[in-house]
C-alpha cells in the first residue's frame, strides 16, 4: 500500500509541475526580459544535464569512455556532420574505448 | 529493469512509468523505496527531479502556443527530450510536430520497455557495452549546439555545466540541475550590465 501512496504522490507532483509551466498565460511572458529568460532556461538545464550524463556515476564525477564518445560527437558537430552521424560517433567511440580499456 | 528488482509489482512498475513519465524521478523513487525509505520522503525526492520540467513548460508555452484545452494533455509529455527537440526547431509548426512525435514515440517506447523489463526480459543484455549510454548526452549535445549562437547563450551553457558538475557531489539528486538553471538569470544580468556600460560610454 505504501508503494502505491508513493507512486500516487510522485505522479501528482510531477504532473503538476509539468502543467504549471504550460499554463502560465502568454501575456505574462511577453516582456522581452522574461522571454529571454524563458528561452535561456532550457539551454542551462540541457547543458547541465548533458554534462552530468557524460561525467556522472551516481553522485560522483568520473572520467570514462563516455567522455571520449561525447568528445567525438563534439568533433562531428564542429565538422557539421548530420545528426545521426554525431550520435553514431558517440556510441561507436564509447563502445570502442570501453572494449579496449575495459571501463 | 531496476523497479522489478526492488520489490515493486508489475502493476506498480507500469503505473509508475505511465503516470510519472520522467525517467529520473522514476529511478529516484524506486531507489529510495528499495532502500527502505518512507514513501512520502521518496516521493519528495522524485518530485525535486521533476521540477525542472516546469521551466521547460514556460518556454514550450510560448513556443507551441497550444490551445488551453490541449495543455493538460500535452503536459504529461513535457520532459527533457521533448523540450530539447521542440526548442531546436526553427518554426512553430516544426516545434509542435517535434514535440508531438518525440512525446508519442518516447511514451510508447518507454512504457513498452518498462513492461518488458518488469516481465523479466533481458534480451538486450548489457547496453552499456554497446556504448548506448553515450547516445543520450550525444543527442542533447547535438540539439543544444545550434542554440549556442551568441556569447550569452555560450556563457549560460558554460556556467550551467560548471554548476551541474561542481554541485553534483554535494547536493541531493536533482538539485544540481535546478541550481544550474540560475546560469540563465545570471548571464542575463551580466548582459544587461554590459549594455548599460556601453550606453554610458556612448554618452560621453
């Protein structure tokens, strides 16, 4: 029963925060400064998230095969490679480094 | 899948996936419950991880300009991936399409893999050995890169990376990313100060 309570509370809470952002009236977002802020927030969140998914293992920072993979993706991006090539570069290099180094 | 191995039933695992649909929150809840945590404390931790979706919603609200009646339905799909795809699109039409396609395909795939995982299927084996754990951040990076057009955007991203990584070892899960969001107002403030300085110089 406890598990269902936890699931229900999480579902309600998570849905509520998702909805809150969407329901902010367009008028409140018309000020240029607010508009800029709303546009920059996803940039900050996604950058932090990308870094964490590359360098984090639980609550600690690690440097492993993923860093090499994302490095390869960055190089591919600089070379203006298509989207799928960028992702493939990350996957292949990560797997390759892992196969060689075993990390 | 993690949830099946921690004492949740198939029904609970699937309900969690269908109703919460925010990967990080789901894993956090399952982990906290498995560790024997109080259900409401566990839910609070999972909630923190979901708070960033409100910030995405703020941007998506103006970007997608959805009719009010549609918003409660679209809300469930407001997550990292759909936001990343939608904000990377050049037009409103493309953003709406990107949001809907990403939302639908992820919702179906995520819940399907949850069900298969809960049923005990391990057909994929060790996906990390295939380097698939690098696909997520690579997709985010590819979507993020074209957004880093001006110095302000680059400063926001750089500061957010520093905050997100620097605070990771010291703050509870979910908090570092939220604090990293502060990079946006900070960069805007610095940008404003610089513009004022330039204006003052122009006056002289």
